[in-house]
C-alpha cells in the first residue's frame, strides 16, 4: 500500500514540476505591421521602439541621462550611468536595451548583441522583446 501512495506522490510532484516549466507568452521572430513584415529601404527589418522606462522607476533618470550622453557621443559616460542603473535593478530589460543601444552607437556590435541576448531573459512586453531581438540579428 505504501508503494502505491509513493508512486502517486511521485507522479503528482512530476506533473507539478512540468506545469511550472510552461511559458506564459509567445515570442515571435518577425516584426509584422498590417500583416506585412516591417521592412526599411534596405530590405532589413527596422528596429521597433519600445516605450521608455516608467518615469517612477528608480533608475529612469539614469537611463534618461545615459541616453543624452549617448546622443552627445559620450559613450563612456553613458555606459557608466547605465552600469549604475543596472546596480539598482539588474533584471531590467530597459537597461539592457539602453546598454545595447550604447554599445551599437560606439561601434561594438558584438557587445551590443551579447547585451541584447542577456536582456531577452528579462523582457516583459512584446515591444521590449522585439527591440532587444533587433540587436541579436
């Protein structure tokens, strides 16, 4: 009798573990607008623009300042600000995206790709995932 209960218990534990492995959403590789791929003049897929980080996020000011530094060509300052932001929230896809954008702007495409791939682990919206995925191609 004890063996039968342990088999059922094992089966229930296994089913519970498998149920926890499911995904909560789907990810697609292509960006589609009006039923057609969003293609730029060169025939490549254009980068989607995700919404900016929530203004009440504790790191929002750092990401904003980093964007201004990046736009001004001060990549070292931008990276320093983003590293500070990442210490506040190491699981923020917004910060990984800003880091990928900064690495790309300074010409380091391999680091931009690696950073975006890491950020894909944390993206919470389709727009974030699409924007990060654009750097992995």
